[in-house]
C-alpha cells in the first residue's frame, strides 16, 4: 500500500538546539485537510503537538507553545514543524496526521 504521509528531519541534538521536521503528503489528501503533529515518548501515550489548518491557522499544545512553529507549503504538499529550544522531554517519535492517514514517524532525541 502506498504511503500517503511521510515524515522526515528527525535526529539527535543537544538541549537548546533546533530541528525542523517535514511532513510530505499526497496531493489528494493534503490540499483540503488540516494537518496535525503528534509525538509518542517511550512508555507514554501518543500526544497531540500542533495543528495547521488549510488556511494556515495554527494551534499548539501548552508544552511546546512559544518554542515550536507549524507551517505549511501548499505548493509542495508539505507541512513543517520548526522546533527551537529543544528539551530532553521533547524526545519522542513524531508523527504526522492528515485526515485519517498517519505517517511512520521520525525519531527526535534531545540529549541533556
């Protein structure tokens, strides 16, 4: 089955550094849907991180507000999550959700 949503950009960084995640989606599902980022840390439930609407309206979980910025490039069918001032507690697998399609996730590890 074709993967309709794909995340990239994860990696290992030190506390205080930045990363930018990308979520590329099939055009058929991207253009008319909002896009959410979620994350799941080891041993914890998946938690919602941020959302961007078709028009660009965004909202964030309190835990990342002021540090993370979500944006979308409709011409590229891609959503970005700019993560600044990263903390060890941001360590998780980050997933993208478009309509009811999940990507496979990208690992973000923040060392102290």
